[in-house]
C-alpha cells in the first residue's frame, strides 16, 4: 500500500475502564486521509507454550474485546494465524476492501486486484482448540 496513506505499528495498549487491565492490539493501522483506525488481530487456536485454548468462539472474550474497540469507532479485523501465514497478500486485500467500503479509497484495493480472495476460516471452539493443541496443528503451517 502506498506510503503516506497509511500509518501502522505493531501493538498498542488500551486501558479497560473500571479495571487495572489493558487490551493490546496485534497491529494498528490508521488510514491517514480519514483517520479510520483499524485493529488487526491474528488469532491462534492455542498458546504455543502451554497448549491452552485461545481465541475460542464459545468463550466470548474476543466478542467483548471487539465491542470495546467498536464503541470507540474502531474497525476490528480478525484473521486466523493460518490465514496470515499462508495467505498474507489475501489478508492485505481484505484490509484494503474494508478501507474501500468505509472510506471509498480504492488505492490499496487496486494494487491487490490480482490477488485471490481470502478463504474464510471458521473460528474454533475450546474442544476443537484442545484437539488442535494435542495434535500440534500449528506445526502444520508455522
């Protein structure tokens, strides 16, 4: 994507009101012409060290976190770790499409028009993540 249109950085911490906790973003992207702020999250099914399930659809933690950012006028885009590792250009195309849909700025999308669209990846349950950890699923793509 073109220099000067976007600013991005890895991470960022945001205090959770009423607690001493903070949410941390994996990546933050800001569309400079409009100020559109995007929290880009990369979800893995389990912790690499402990094997504990992570980012599970039946836990609701990610939904609460998404809501936190949405209430502050952020866009949240979630990718699975597998999608980012295997199809990084298609992930960029998703981001560019979201920016186009919200702002009308198609410059990033035009640069990625020949990239194949990203296939969806179903979010996992605790049971599925436990099974993936047991079978070292992440080793199949990392």
